[in-house]
């Protein structure tokens, strides 16, 4: 699947992806993986994910969610939910309602997640 297909029918989510991709690019090289359910930004591990709740929930709170994987829980009223799927991994879910939600604070969280995701895979 390609990005156009993933975001088909969800133009705002596509715009969010473009903004997040710029934030990720400012950190350094990362791989983008597209699956049926999400777009993932990865180094050795995934560190940021975009998904469209309207595909799975009857009454989504936002058109798109940015999930950021961090080693520690970061307290913020901005998170919709924070869960710990594995020891040392905290998933922070941010509902993005406006492009302005992707501010310097979010960019900082992405930088921390990028740094902790390890270097790029070799060969």
C-alpha cells in the first residue's frame, strides 16, 4: 500500500502526515512503513505512528491520532491515552484536530522518540 491509498478519503490525515514527516526528517533518516492500519516511522524500532480512528471506531474523537513510543511516561494533558505495552515502552496517543496541534512540544517528543529508537538497520 502507498501513502495516497492509505490516506484516501482522509485529506486532513494526509496533511498531518506531511507535517509529521517534516518533523521526523529534521531528526535524521528514518524508514516509513505503511500497513493497512497505520503509517509507522522507524529506525531499529518504530517511534511514531499515524492511524485513522474513523476506520475502527464508531465515534472517533479526531480524524487522526499520532502515537509516539517513548521509554518513559511523559505527563501531559494533551495525551488522549498513555499505555505501557511492554516494559520500557510507553505509547502516548495524541488526537490531532488541527495542524497547529503539531507544535514545538510535539516536535520535541518526536526527537526524544527518534533518539531512543536506535540507529538505522544495516544491510
